[in-house]
C-alpha cells in the first residue's frame, strides 16, 4: 500500500450518473490514461483503500466512471465526495512551468512588494476553481486566506527557492486579515499625503 504522503488527488467523486453505479468525477488530470493505474479512494480522514476503474467515458465533457463493486445508484451515492488518489510515482514528469500541486504545499507565499504573507497549506477545488489555502504566521493571527489561483493573480512559482509570488485581487487579504497585510508597496506615499 502506498504511503499517504506519496498519494496525489486525481479527482473527486460527484453525484451518480444513471442507475448502474456510474458516477460523475471532477477530474484534475489532463489524461484519462492514469485511470488504468492502481488507484485509491479516500473518504474524509479515513485511510485510503484500493479501487479499480472498470470503465470510463465522457458525457458532455464530464468524466463518468464505473468502479469495481459499485453496481447501482445507491452504492454510487455512498461514494459522493470521496477523493480519487494515485501514487505520485505514476505521474509523468511535470514541465518546469507547470509544477504538480503536491510541490506547492509548504511554499512561502509573498506579495509582489516582497511582503511575506504566509505558507501555502493546501489546495482545493470547490466548483472546479483552484483555491489555495494560505496560513499567515501565528504572530499575525494565523489567519487562513482562501486565494483563487488563477493566472492573473499568480505572478511566479520558484520551487528551488520555495517561494510563490502572488498579486491577490484588491481587498482579499484585508478581508481575511482585517487589514493586517497589504499588497501595496510601502513607498511612503501616505506620509507625503498627510503633509499635503
């Protein structure tokens, strides 16, 4: 059995499709070929268990799976929300500009002005939107910031330095931290304005 730390989330099981045990999947990988590898299912914080994909197909650009031992709609409903996992050793090499999500955990997150915002703790995909969970230092309240990781807001990912630089939308950091951090460089403009 693969060690938990080497498992990567391939997707999340959604609602049943039809009455024969098929289930829709929010799939994060580009290639369905990974579905032919040994896979695991994980429900919440329970230990992952092996699972085998019997068949898969696409329906309106939605991946539909039929898993071994899941033969009707009720069984498929019981799997809703569970994570589909694969051992990281089965993943193809990533390109330099496209790191795997597992490589992002623990990176230091900085704003464009160099301000240290916190650590990237986790990545989730509510409604297919990649969301980074960033934790500010305990000294600054230990706030969790939910950051939409879209290309416009992610400026640079430097894995060798362990740093990701972001430009969050206006007001996002203040929303979570109550104004404790800002994406605006400290250029002394406020002081000049106060003298005017």
